[in-house]
C-alpha cells in the first residue's frame, strides 16, 4: 500500500456514466464500494472488480479500478484465479442473483467452502432485469413474472443460509436504501480474512413492483439492534432461516468467524510467500532435477 | 536377427500393469534401447482386461507394434479373453499352476512357455508381486538382457524400500533365469555389449507438462477427466518444490475461469481436459479470445461422442476445437505427434499465448497422452523473456489500442495508472463496452470493424512465425500420406515398410493446425501423385479441414474409430490398394 493516500471517491469512478435505470438500487452499491475503498485507503490499482452478466454486472465499466466483466455466472472462478495469482490484490466479485445464485450457483457453493480471500457482493433484486423481468433463483413462490404468468411454482433459494451451511466465514446482508450500513458492511467484508459474502437487497424499479424500496424500508431491521451473536453458527442459521424475527428482514453481519485459515494460508506455494504473478519464469537446476529424476 | 521385439503383459486392473510396464521400460532403457509402451484398458478400477505392450529396438521405435514376440499372461481370466489376439509364433509365458492353455484352446502354432512364477516366488517370500520379478528373470533370459543392468534398475526403483526388498527381488530374478535355462528356453534376441546412455523414458502428458514448466507455467487448474488427469497428478506431485499453483476445481468452467484470471495477472497459465470438459469450457474460451487474455487449453481427445469410450483413443475433436465458442476470434491449434513434440508444444503454447494474447488449444489424444517412450534429454529453456507486458503505464495508455500487429502491450493489475476495463462485450480502445448503449450507432460501426480486424490480424502475423510444413520422405513418391497427432509416427513407420516393399511413399505431418499454411500445403498436395489422409475418426475431419483451407480434395482416407490406435500394417495395406487401383 502506498504511504500517502490521496484518492477521493471520484478517483474510483470511470468516465463511463452508469447505464442503469434512474433510481436503480445498483447506484447505492456503486457509491458504497467506492466509499469503502477510500475509507480503507486501498488505491485503485490494487483493486480488481470482476463481474458476470446482467444489469449489475455492468458495474466495472463505471469504475476506475482493474475491472473485468466475464460471461454469465463465471465471475467467482475468474476472481479466484486472480487472487491466487496475486494475493496482494483486493479482489471483488459483483453480480446479480441470476448471475451468482442461478447460473453461477456451483461456483458460489465452492467459494464458500474454499475460503479464498475474495469479496462477493450480490445485487439481489429477485428478478432478471436485463432480459426484461423473468423469475430468478430468489423470486418468491407465487410471484408473477414474464416467465411465470401464473405465479412462480418454485421455492426461492435462501442465499444467507446456503452460504453459512457451505462454510463461508463472512456472511452479511445490506440494503441499497441504507448507504451507511452498506458501506460499513462492505468495509468489514474487505477487511475480513477469507471469503466474504454480502447479499444486498437492491430493488429493481422497472421489473419488480413487489420488493420495492418502500417494501424493504418497512421490513429491514439491523442485527446489531437486537444483540445478535455473529460468531454463533446456530444463531446465524436461525436468523437466516427466519426462526426468529419472522416478520422482519434482518440486515448486517449474520455470521463471521476469524479463527480459521484461508485458502491462501493453506496453499503450498502461497504460504511460502510466493506470489505467482511476481515469480521468475525460469526453473532452477535443483527444480529441474527434482521434476525429471523419475524419468531416468 | 529381429530388428525389434514386442512384449505384451496381459492382466487385470489391479495387477499393477502400469508399474510393471514402466519398470520393464526402464530396464530396456538401461540397455540403451529405444522403447515405446502403451496400455490398453477399460474404465474399471479392479478386474477387467488390460494389456501393456512394449516394443523396443536399438533403432527408432515409432509405434507400439502389432504381433507380439512374447506374451505374458498374468491370470486365468485374461488368458481366456486374450486367446483371439494371440499371433502365431508368439512365445506365451503363463503360470501352469493356474492356467491351462490346452483347456483354453490356445492355437498350436505358438511356443508355450510354462513358468510357475507364483510357486517359485513363494520359495522366497510371501509378497505376491515378487512373481513379477521371476517373470522378468525368465524374459531377460529370452532377450539376452544384462542381469547387472536389471539389478541396477531394481536398486533405483526399490532402493528406498530397503535392502531386504532388493535381496528378494534379486533372488526372484535369478530363479527366473535359472528356470528358463533349465527348461532350455531358446533366446530370441542376443545382443552383445550394451552401451550406456542417458536417455529419459517418459509419458506424453508428462512431457507436455515438462514443456510448460520449462516455459514458466505457474498456474494450472483442472477437473479430473481421462486421459488428461495425469498432467495434474504430475504437477501436484512436485508442488511445494515448483512454487506454483495447481488447483483442482469444482468443474471445467471454474478450471478455465481460474486459468484466465491468473493469466490476466500475467501468470503463464493453462488448464486441461478431454472433449466433454472442453465443451463446458468453450464459452470462457471465447471470452479469453475477445478480452485478449493469454490462455492455454489442453484437450486430450478420447473416443466420443458424449462419454463414448473413456479409455480409448480418437482424433475426433478437431471440429469441436476449431469451432469452439460463439463468434470469431483468433484461436491457435497445435497437435503434437510424439513425446518430443509434446514437450516442444508445451513451450510453444505458453509463448504464443502470451506473445499474441490469444487462446492456444493443444490437441493431444489418448494414445499420445498415455504412451511412454524413450527420448533424448529434454532441453529445458533458460529464459525469463516476457512478451507484450508493460512495467509502467505509458501516457495515454489504451489497453486495446489498434496496432499494426493486432497485439497491444498490456498492464497487469497492481500497475499504477494502468487501470482499464475489459469485458466480454465489444469495446472501444480504452476497453469499455459499446454493446450496452452505443452498438449500431453510425459512429460505433467502424469501432466494431476495427476491433475485429485487430484481433484477427494476430493470426496472420503469427502464421509468418510458424514453421512451414515439410514433406518427410522421397520427393518423387507414388503417394503422399497426410496425418496429424499421434498417428503421424505410425504413418512414418508404415512408410519405411512401404519403401522396403518397393512402394515410394512420403508424409505430410501437420502439427500447427490453426493458423494454417494453406498455400504451402496446397503446393505439396498438388505435387502428390496420389493422396491418402490417415486419422482416427469416422468422418475424415482433417481431410475435410484441408479441403476447407486449401480447396484440395484428398482422394483417399484411412479411418479408424474402434478405439484402438491405427497400426502400420493397416496403412501399408491401404496404400497398396490405392496405388494398385491407379
């Protein structure tokens, strides 16, 4: 990290103006991510933001960091490769519910158990926005969408519970209507050692007339307001599964454990302090002898 | 005197055929023989019918051979199954305590050599595998091998297990030899002195892996799939020493995704799979193409379609890899024919990928991936040379600036003021997308056109750097045989046989498949009196590919798609038929 930090929130913004619908929940996250980076004093060149496909996945276009948009659902593996290649980087994945929980669901599960130190932020709007409003993995049962005109007949995924059950070491939920809390959650996620996951209630003002800003404002409740123990697995699961506070939608850090090793700390090269992106290509005589000996 | 010897061990999965084959290969290597070995097997962990065939000679060995000089039957079950494959004149070594060749109705025109290896081994120890050393002893008598050299190999292989193990192996060897002597077996290969030389004996996948390591491979991700998995096994074995990342992933999409992520950071990266996994990777391969991220993908082909025959060889993915992913982007395809070429390919693939910021697909096939052969010492490159990477961001840096060669030097994450956006959508020179709000506007039409041209231009520049195809063999041949991948060396062997039979044949082997030297290939084909394309698939993919690239119609095809490698006699017979029909 540089000794003198003199970047402002504007410095993390590209010349490309966001193309989201005016009033979209993604704007709050665009700001919160930049705000968190400034407050944590992480210079733009040390940040990589990786996305998939969907409205939210346009995000890296609008940021002045190293930005990489992948294909649908593949942000997590590409980000994992980046982080393992160069653990000095702060690597964020940003995508929607369709991207991360739907088509990319397998990677989501495995990144939770793998505990590579990347941050995954999901803009969850309960619908496919970019393809004009189809049901997604989080669409509540009974919801009428363009692909479910008689109401959705599938149960939605519970991303918080799935993440905790799959071994994630940082699991949180934010709301695009609460910038201060969202920024703090993202800061905590970046600071967390290991895989950090943040689900964000982010209303789609065009295709979702049910999960609106007003709907969430009425229902959200901060976990710290009722003394939740984020280090307790069972309390976190109860909260995630709505065994408590049934009529509310809790936000904040559901679960965080810090006394466990990250993938980087277990990896046989990285735990020697090797940074693959900064390693000489050439093998030493000793290495060549070691890998060819069995063939003589 | 025979020029070469073929030995075939026949057993079941679980009989330790792979280590047996490798040990025998090492013994022969010690005698300075050229060796080629290949295992034929099925997708089971225990049981089934397996054979490990090894061919050796003091001359070049180009295929695993056909008729066996020595067949070793390791159990009764496989002895029964192997009956139809026994050729006349073969010396069949079997344990007469549990195998009765009369009862199994083995042919009369073979030489039956009974060897009660289990009971001989029991005189020494209770360790069952020691019977194999008894067999080695008997074989070494038949082949006139040097017992001292065999013992050297045993020390090298088992020394770590302690003196007792060495001692009983020695004893078993000696007993095997004495038994053969007593029963007056007739040696079939008597060599005088063996010159010692430092050769390697190595498999196709391992040679490819060594090539990549030699070129600075530092990141490898993969999902297990036969016959590509042994690359990951090999790299993982030496992991702490290599200081690199090897990652087994949740699926092939993650495997290729992680390799792309690492390559984006400037790390030389690769992933491997077979046809099925490759199909899953294709969308991200296209992304690496448009984002101009260097990527090496190895597809070791096996018999398809779908799960097909998982342990059998084929060359049927040419069109899959050529057409992989939607749209058009530069895509390099390299198909090595041999262990040496696999090593070279490992180096070239990583270098080309980085230099041109392109996807390089290495097309192996099961027969090459899984064969072992002796090679001269592999030449590890000693260079740290990097291509098209900027240490500092220049003023007015544009990641995708249009250039003459199509290649734009790139910054890596971490480089100050070098930040850029890249995405899977079409873009402007700075990297941002034109797809969401600008595509179709008159001002963006040339942007799209120029970006396409920039990317595709890299193939033209690369082609100039690639070696031109050469014809092997006589210039005024009666027939030119075209081949690719592992079949090429088998064709080369057939050409020698044909020449000895008075038929002049030459060969065009195609290692660099895309970009393609169309003009040079067309010139060669036009000169040919007759043409034959030999490949391991149903539809003649290389023949069709050549027609597409050159307009030339290769008249004859020899196709094999039953899962076993083509053998020289098939090629010889086909050529005779073609030449005689003229």
